[in-house]
């Protein structure tokens, strides 16, 4: 059973619920019952948390909000994971309060699997933290690799560290330190990689701080959209090429689907003691269904336990005596 | 007269010299005379600086290297600006040593004009500095706007500050501070913008730190290349669509040219007391010629003086009593 938060989505709660139905996975829907007639397993939870609220404050102030109820359902064992199309910050805050961080994990991360043809790549952190520390980056590497191996069937994940040059000395002090630590660890580590490696299809995981990751993710998505639209406009602008455009339409349509975020899933919150996914705010029912199925698979494949084990074996966990990190505010 | 450094280019010195010839602008070529037979105005300078050398050390240790000679030619008034296809770090170091920083400028920046159809956008810093300070970001904004207005005929440049959300409070502490300072200044300031705004075509300048800018620039270029190649592969993979592909070939070829970095130019080093451009390492003669023509135009349009004036009027200059910043190492 996956807990599905129906509030906060750009296309409204029915669209989210429809995604849950299409997933084929049993779901409990937390959302406004008045707008969800016709759907089964609805828990009336009309209160949402908006993108412009402070996530940590809002999660504390609104214990009856749908995202908090969904997270609590996982904590209480009534659901095995949660999915939301609402605020990533609120999902993170609710996850941190109710699922808790994995023991020894400094910070959770938002990971997004980018639809690179042939070899989709997981990029993390995409915005849970705007700052960076070498030990966070190192943990992100192990968390990302464990996720790709557990849920997406990658044999041994190849992991790159995003920087401004391939040489190990290039980048900020934090990146240089993280490179050194990862080079000595058990990962299949490709060393520093650059922005043009994101779409190259030679990596399974790209590790970076949440500021750079968020910018890079949106830069890639925005560029793919711009180029596809420019190709269409260019083709339509002449008689002969318009005829050509008709002949390629079906193929290009399939390509659009392949490059569309909806078809590969959602953001995953890694580093929590539970399974949590966040879709694009404007996800279609297809996107929501993909996220629900991925959450289900993550539970089945015991991604949390496998990530904990990978981190423990890597020696990357914070020592138990280290002071606890306070709840991040998300972005 | 533009000083053209012919060493360090992926396609060799003759390719650079050919770009200089095609530019139609008078150039003095600094490179290995033995490989440059047939070209006029060659100063024999066979020593280059490689990408993997420490730029600041190499520039000091190799006063006869071609990039140092090109920078010195500008300093001595024998050339009005320099262009190189070699190491950006070496160009920066040579520029800092011989052209010097503008008075009151904290750090120079590498700015690149991205070929967004309809409205190319200048992004800076793309890698001169891997760290960030609010006052650096603020100066980058004025430097970028002055360049676009002086050299690319933009009436009043619209400037965005790259972050992880549109709200002024989103981002790192440095970005939040820079947003506040820029909001109070005379720029046409769009506030925080996100990664997907880079290719949207609604801005003239995007300001960010050199780490994020370098990653974002390469992410955009890599994604555009990947999508164009995927479109071609997809179209070629079927009989009907292949026929369609033949009909659109001419248009797509033109689009490729439009999206190609070569057609819009090169990296510009802003914040120096002189005109300096760095092309892609693998620039074709077309790319080199574009850079040489842009350098010529920057000189004609007095971009250095205009940038100094814009910075002075904005109140963004460091006070003269502030301690001098040491030479950055470049990336």
C-alpha cells in the first residue's frame, strides 16, 4: 500500500488520484474527499502545504495536512511508502520529521533520474540542500548507486562527481575533498565529470550539491524542450520541410515521450528511513502512475535496507557520537 | 590590430591562423612560425601553455609563451585586444598579469553568449572563479549588461540571477545577498531565475558563480547536441521517416548552425583593462573568425571604458582602500 498525497499538484487532486488508479498498485489517497468522488481508499485531508510556505514550519503547524498524514501512514506501518506531486520542501520536511533520517546520514538528497536515451542517469542532490560538504557528497554517491542497483537493475553503478574539469584537483575545495575520499572507496567511481557528461549516457549516477544539481537538472530539461520546439518550428516553416515533418511526426512523437520526465519517473528522497517520491508539480496521470510503481518497486526491492548496508560497508556513515544535524529547510 | 594566439587549439595553429585571415580584421599571429607558412604577420612563438599546467605559475615561468606575448602586445599598445583558442586559465592569468584587473573589480569573469534562438543570452561566470561572493555576483551583473549593450546592440539588458527558485529568499546566502543588492540598483533586474530560464529566450544576461555557470553552460551544450543527434537517429531509423528526414535536411542543417557555438562567438574575459576572448578549444576557422570580429567590435565600441563607467555609476566597485585581491588561478 502506497500513501498518495493528492494536494499541491498543478493539475489538481483528481489528476493525481487518476495516476494512482492507473498504477495498478494499491494506494491510499490523502486529499480533499469532496473533489475525489469516484475514487476508492480516500482519506479526507483537504489541507495542503503551498510551495511558498516555510516547509519545516508548515509541517509542524499543519499536522492534519495531507503530506504529513501520508508520511505518518508510512511511519505507522499503514503504508510502505509515500508519493506526492506537491512541494518538495514539504515532502522532505515531513519525511525528516516522521520517517527520520537513516542513522549516520548527514543529509537526505533529492535524486532525479534523467531520461538520457539508452542510459538514464540519476542526478543528486537536486535541491534538498543548497550548501555542500565533502561528506554529504560522498554519502550521496553511495545512496545514488544503491538506488540505481536496487530499483533500476543496474549491475554496478558507475558514478561521477560533477565539477569544472576532469582532473581531480579541479573544482571547489569540497569537491576536491569528496573526489579524494570516493577514489579510495569501493564504488565504480569515474572521478570528476563535467556538465556535458550529464546527457552523454556513460554514467548511472552524477553527484553534486543541491544548488548546482537543481540548476543543471532544469537547464537540461529546458534545453531539451527548447531544441525539440525549435526543430518543430523550423520544419513547419517551409513547404517541403512541412511535408517532411508529416513523415517524421510519429517518430518524433515517440522521442518526445522518451525524453519526457513523466516516462522515467520522479524525484526520490534518499537518506530517509522510508520510501518517498516527489513527481514534477505538473505531472500527468502517467507521471504519477510511474512514481507510484517506482515507490512500490523500491519497497519490494528493500531499497532502504540496501542503501543502509551500502553506506555502512563504504565507511561513509557519520560516527554515532557525531552531533545530530538539524532538519534542513529544503528548497 | 588583434593579437591572435595560435597555440593550444585542438585543431592546430593553422586552423587558428585561417580563422584570423577569414575574419577580415588585421591580426598579428603568435605561434610556431614553422607551422604557419603562408600567413602574414606571424611572430614566432612556439611555446604554449597546456591545459593541465597551473596557469598562474606557467604564465610567470614562460614569458615567451604565445599567450603571454599576445597579452603583452595589448599592454604595449601594439594590439588592441587578444584572442586565443588555448587554455582559458592561461588566458585569464596572462590577462591579469599584463592587462590587469579594472580598478575596483574584485574578480574577472568568463562570459559566454549561448545561442538561444531569437535571443542569445550571456552567462557569466563560466569558470574564472569556483567560489562565490555576493559582491562578485553583483559586479558580474553590471559587467555582463555593459558588454551586451556595447557589443551586441541590446538596448537595455535584462539580467537574471541564477538560483533554485524565483523567490528572493531562495538559494545560497551569497545569492540571497546579491539579489538584495541588485534589486536596489539601476539594472533591469529580473530577480532570481532558474535553470530552465537559460534556454527560454527572455533574458540577455544570466549571472552565477563560476562553478555553477561552467556546469550549466556545458549541460546546455551537451543536451542540445544529444537531442539533435537523437532526432537524427530517430528519423533515420524508419523508411517513411527517412524520406521525411531528407525533406527537412536543409532546415535542420541551418538550425544546427544557429545552435552552434561557433556562430555566436566565444568566451569573453570581462573585468580586465583590455579586450580578451577565448574560443572553444575545438573552434573551427569560423569560430575563430567570429571571435576576432567580436574582439574588434569590442575595441571599436569601447567596451572596457563603458563597463568601467557602468560599474562606477552602479556603486558596485570595491572601495579604493580595500585590499587588493590576489590573482585567481582560473579553472
